[in-house]
């Protein structure tokens, strides 16, 4: 009897290995290329912003000489008046001091020019309307607008006394209005109760263009304006 041997069972094929995961580098569509991040476009500053930046720089540069000038002034004052009691002085930097006005440093020249140019609108007669103009500046705040509730009091401050004080006050304000230094509206307290103060530099510049201001006086004002860093006469 012949016994046939059973064929050996076939070994199961090993499971197919999963293909190795490809790295992101291999599959990335930008392999070998540098990744460039987008750059935000530069923001252009407007002319106003540039001018504001320049003004800030100029103010910062001017602050140091100003402080130095103050130190020099204090040293000179101490040399001339040693041991001075500063309480005897009226100092704007003293926070306890109240009741002061803000006005152009050229105000003395402006007042003189007003007194001289009034003759152009009064038939050749110069009148001291500059005193009334100073009263307005001593009463105005930073809005360029003020109220005159008592004309007799304002007239007295300008040096007008007597029976015609209010009449003189009104005449001088009318001249200031004709020359372009002020505008006014009437109210219950009088025809000049509400007053608007215009830029005196602009008013004088316009009067100079008409030939009403002497060249020598205008040049002196121009020079002083440069000294105090006022640019009003050079603005368009």
C-alpha cells in the first residue's frame, strides 16, 4: 500500500507593508522654494500728518533753547537782585495766579499802528482806538469772542470818562470794525455787546496791501514777529 505524502501547506504571504508616509517636504508643492511672506504695503502719510510730525519735532527742538534761555534769565535776575522774594512778582507760572489774558507779543506795535491808521476812515483825523482794542483783548478768552455787558465800564477801562464816554467808546469800536480788526452784533446792552476779534496780523496785512500802513512801521512789526516766532504775516 502506497501512502502519498500530503503536500506541505503553503505559508500565508506576509501582509503587504503600507507604503511609507511621504513627508510633507516630499508632497509639498513648494519643495525647494523659499516661502516668502507677503509684505504689507507701506502706508503713505497725508500731508497733514507729515506737517504735524514736523511741528512736533520743531517744538521739541525749540524746547531746549527755551529752557536754556529761561535759566540764563533767572541767573541774570539773581545777579542783579540777589535774594529776591519771588512772591513780590506776578508770575504766570505760579498756579495761584488767576485772571490773565493771552495776546500777541507784538500788541504794543499793533496798538500804535491802529492809532495811526484810523485816519484812513475818519477823514484824516487819527484817534486812539488802540486803547479800546486793548480792552477787548484783556476781556476775551480763547474763543476770539466776548460780550460787553456794561459799556460805561468798558469805556472807563479804555480811559474814556465824562458824559461822552459811551459815545466815544462806540465811535472807536466802529472804527475798529471799519478797519477789519473786529466784527460786532448788537444786543440788549448796546450795539457792540457781542464782539468777534479777528487776527490782527491779517488785518494789518490787508491794510498794508492797501497802502494805509507806513512801510517802516510795517517792517518793524514784521521784524518783531520773526523774533517772537509768529508766522501770521508770512502765511497766505
